[in-house]
C-alpha cells in the first residue's frame, strides 16, 4: 500500500525514482572528563577543529559563489560568524577549563544552550538559524571525534530522491543535480537557506513531511511533487499512471514554453493582461524573462537582509535594484520595501519575541520605527529609478499616515540626492500593498495618497479568514474563493479604477487558473507570479474572453459560498480552457 505524505512545497518539479535516506544528524558525544594537564591541549584541539570548519565553509562558500552567485553564497556568513562568536568560542573554552570537559562535550553543551535560548521563539527565521547552528555542530563535533567529513556523499552513487530529517546549506550545494532527483525532508521551511539553494539549483523539494525519513528506506520507489509538497512512497499503479501522464504533460509543455513566452498576453476579445514575475533572488530574473514576464510585480528585498549580522549598505542595495531595472528595461519593476518581522528578520535587528509575529512588529511598522535602516533603502531605490520604471510599494499598510510618513522620508532623501548631484527619476511612483481587510475597506482613502495598488492575496486571505496559511491542519479553510475575499478584491479594483490608478495582484491567486480568470473578470489586468506559472497563465489569458470573465465575476460576487464561487468560475470558463491541463499543478482550490 502506498504511503502519501503531505508537507509544504519548497522547490518546483515532479520526479519519481528510488529513495536514498541520508543520515545527516548529530553524533553521540560521551560525557568525558579530562585531567588538569590536558585542559590546554583540549582547547587547542577545539581551536583546530574550529579553524578546519572555518576553512571548509569558506571553501564551500567560494564554490557556491562560482556556481550560483554572490547572493546565494552569502548564506554561509552566519555560520562563519558563529565560529568567531565569543559566546561560542569563549563559552566552550570556559566549560573545558572550569568543568574539565573534553572539547567535544564542552562544545556540544554550549551549542545546546544556545539552541535552547533561540528556540524560545517560533519565528521561522530563528528555525533557519538553528539549522545553521546544527550544521556547525555536526561539522565540528565529527572533526573532534575523529569521524569522517559529514559532507562525504560517496554512498549516493545513482540518481535518487534524497530523504532526510532536514538539510543544511553546506550540504545542499555539494549535491549533484544530475544525481539528485529531488529532496524530501521531515522538517524545514520554504524560506530555509537550503531550500532557497535547492530552487537555484533546480532540484525539486518538499519540506515539513513529518516522518518521511523514518518511513522511507533505501531503494524504495517514490514520487515527489515539489509544487504541492507531496511525497508518495511505494506508489500504486494508479498513482504511477497519474505521474507518467503528468510527466508527459510537463515534457510536452516544456517544449511549448519558448513559443508561448514570445506571444502577446491578450484575451480572445482583445484585452491586454500584463503578466509580471515575482522575484525572490536576482538570479531568477533570467527565468522570468525566458517565461515571458514583461516586468517584476513583486521584488522581495529580504534576501539582502536575512541571515546577516549587518544590514546591506546603500551601494549594495542600489546595485541589486539596478540589476533588475536593467533586466526589464521596458517594463515596470515593483520593489517591495523590507517586509521584516513575521517570518523574516535579520540578526542585526533585535526583534522582540511575539505571541503573534504576523500580527506584530513587521513590514512598514519596522521600517518607520528604524528610520536609519529605511532611509538607506529609500535612497538606493531612488537611485535605481534612473535605470528604468522602478516603483516602490509599501507592505502591510493600514493607515494613510503610514504613506504620508514614507512620502516625507522619500522627499528628504530625494533632496539629498539632488544636492549630491546623483541622478534619479523625479516622477517616481509610490504604491501600497493591500494585504489586510482594513486596507481593502479604506482603499478609497489610501488611493488619494498612492500611485498604484498591489494586492497581496496571500496575506489578505489569511487575515480575512483568520486562517494561518502555513498551518496544514487548516489548509481546507484557506480558500481564495470565499465570498468575503472576492468582494474585497472587487472593492479594491473598483476604487482603483475610480481613482485612475493601476491595481495589480502579486499573490498566489494570480497563478491559479480560476483565480486569474476571476481577477481578469474584476478588471484587474496586471498579474504577477512565480516564473513556472507564467506560460500557463498566459495560455489561459489567450484562451478566454474578457466578456466571459466579467460575466463569471458578476455571478461570483453574488454567490453565497466558496463552492458556489468556484462553480461560477468553472462554468464561466466553460470549454475555453481545459482545466485538466493544470491538474498536475493545481486543484480547484488554491494550495496554502
């Protein structure tokens, strides 16, 4: 009987093949006491192991930079900094001296203390830091215990799906994409450093699968779907048949992509729909262009910050923003200001532990409370406007006063650039992200101070429905077609048209076939999505009529339940689009 495990998607792709269970965990360290005359020798052994780990990580970092780029390589900085951290170094030496412990036992105890301290918050980014800490523990402890290098992957001799409790960045970059079909882990998040590297390396991955590593065994056949976060062990014949059908469909589709990418995104009755891409890392710009994106609808700037002990300076930010502007010379590049807090925060900020971090000190609230940090970003953004249609958008806006404060800061930084003789576009555009019911209900007032709206449907849905979109137990309740969500989208679109400003959508709903059809019917004709979805949504746009989309949207607005909304949309598409084309990637309800 097959075993189906559902977790979270982390990296695109669907693969099948044998399992390779990777034993990547902490070694057992005996409680060992030492003699007084051995204390200094143990401290020297610890320093040698620490130096070896530093050199090894630096080597891996350089390899990563050559293979994937400087931004991706920077994720090793936190580990390198930990190896120099006085809390780690002096704390371990103190345990050796004061408690006469072996270097391995002293280091383990000190790191376990740090892990316990950091574990008091459930911030996903803290979990990522714990992931880095565990990587160091494995590496240094194995060196101290005379064990082999934990990065030795010689047993992985054939192409397989790697299954593990969790992975680390230093391990993932040493995987050969030709030998690793996919990755399935018990723990981890989509924002984990290793998951970001897996996406850069085009290795499909699913995380948060629970007991995958305990239930899988070497050589066992499995199917991994990195788009929906599903892992199937010992698939039965009907599941294998579905996989083969989806793989063939995917293969056929890949052959069409280059042809579709150059086609215009226009409905059957002549309505142009602008398709932009969401950007997580700079290297994804090439993929967006190859898939036909005409701009960037959501440039997430947190990659510049997360995993670092210091904030990026103005020049580093300017170069990152300029790169995107020059990549999309003829399109809009909408850059979101730092959305820190919630599940993203830099080590350099003393973020307070919060019971509800997604409802706490995050996004524009952090930036306005940290004006020095924010001014640096605003100045870099202004400079980037000299290289293209660069627009700025503020996340999690609830009140017009927040827009006023941002505009005041922008004006001050613009005046500074004028004094310094640094070019920028005086006609820059500032928009807000509509992500809360408060913003949707107050859209008419927000529009008076905004140059455009960008609807972040991921947050708007979860805040409207009071459903955590990362909670798998509540996945069935996270429904983008709930009437309350549909009516808010309609409200914002109507306000935008009346104010004469663009309304776009950059959340996952834009990459859902029924979601895109609904949004078009609500006269939202600028959609942004992750690069894999662009060709599919373009094909949908080209196959439907605007008149049909508007008619379906009108019926959906009057529907009493999410089921009825969905039915209105399916009937509205009718025979124009074969929804089975999307069956390998989407169900009729949006995955969390």
